[in-house]
């Protein structure tokens, strides 16, 4: 928004009136003294207290805590006669976007990718249209439609919303699950990297989506960083696609990270269905919004190639809740598999 890309504030500003950017203070200052402060959609508490005159929210549908951010922003506009909020976003079908579109005080403008074609690299536009034109998700990404739930998908946004939390309880185990992409080309898929934990209430919590597109070194570095950031117990890696390469990549970056290799012996739908059932039972919770992951969950249908984030999530929950060595009994952990001289 501020300095990167050809349409950023610094790139498009008139040289005679270009603002000064202070990244360490998260602010942009124009020559006439007008100041803009930058905030993160992952940290809504930053917005408590400060007052503003006008707000620009870019990609609101990707914020981890969109509703909390909006609430705090509105409190900060309390002194204005007119509330001025500009939202530019992909119209993902989440509650806050639907509420804004249906708000009688909101002015809604839609633009398709075709309308912006003259400003996009030809190669990028060709790739985008080849991938999404004629698909359900293309109606969202290309034509700015707000989609209804896919009736054939295993997950629904209503279920995800009902189970959503803003923080997890005490976690007794945390894993990072990796669904690797062996190649690194423009058409390659991303490597799914999902962080999940088992709470002391016996429920599963999806903590983060660190999915990365890039070389093995790049996605391996992202996986190791997630492992340390969330103080995980182990890294779970599917080896069907990458074989021993996955563990080699992780160990070459940090040899102390324990890697458990898992191999798919059943079809993707058979692996995903037990996990989707746990969601339906209200036993899996997303901590905040995880936009790209939730798009994949609510769009994937059996028979299609399952996407990276979804696969990694299935592996994480399978490890924590379906094949775990622990169960929760009256709020306490116990071994699922008794030791030699232990009664169950």
C-alpha cells in the first residue's frame, strides 16, 4: 500500500507533494502535515484508543481478526460527523463482507479483472484466466461476486464461523503439517504449511497458515520458522510427493526439528471426511480468520485435486486427534495407548 508495487502511495504521488515514510513509526507524513498511521489486521488491539478522520482497509477479507479491527476502528471515528471508511477487498463470503454489502449506508462498487486488464502484466493475466475462468472461485476472483456455499463441499463457512475463536486454550501438543510441492515453476502449487494444536479441552485449534510458494529451501525455511514461532512438538510431512526429500530439506535448515513422515494410503476424500466430521461436531476451531485456507475448505469437492492448505490441515488434525497418543478425560490428559504395566 505504501512503498511496494507500481500503484503504491509513494510510487504514484506527485514529486512535488510526495509524503515521507517512517516505517519504524508506521506512519506516512505529507508536506502539509497530514499523517497516516499503518496498522495490521492481525493486531486489532493496536486500534484501541487512536482517533482518525478517514480509514482505508485493504483486503479486509484477509484480516485474521476483521470484525475486531472494524469495531475498534469505529470507536476511533467517534468524533466525526460522517464515518468515512474505504474498503478495497476480494469479496470473500464471510460475515463482515456480507454485512457491509447489505448496509444501507454503504456504497458498493464492483470491478472485474477484465476492467483492469490494461494495468496487469499479460503473462499474469493469462495465468489467472486459465486457472479461474469458468470456475466457481473465478466468479469471486475475476468478477467480484460473493459466492454462496458450495453445496458439494465437505466444509461450510457457517460451520467454520460457528466454531471460530479469538484465542486457544492451553495446548498440550502443537504440530506443523507440511504438504510439499516438489517443483518450483510458475505453474507449481504452493506447499501447504498449517500449524495446529490440541487443547486441554480435547478440541483441535488451527493456529496459523504459513503456506509458501517457492523452492524447497523457501518452503522449508517457512516450515521451520512456524515450528519455532509456535513452539511445536514436531513437524508432520507428507512424503507421497516428495519422498525423503522433505525430511532432508527440513534437516538441512535445522537438524534439531523432529520430522514425522506420513504417507497417504487412502484417497483424499477418505482422509478428509473424518476431519470434516470433527468440524461438524464443533471440535475444531480456527483461531481468527484464515482466508485462503477457508476458501479451499469450502470450495473443494471430492474427485478434484485437493489443494495444499486443505491437505496440510487434514494431516495436522489426523495426527492430533485421530491418531493421537493422548485423550482428554475430565480436563486432564491421558495416554491413549497404555504402557506395558498400565491399565487403560
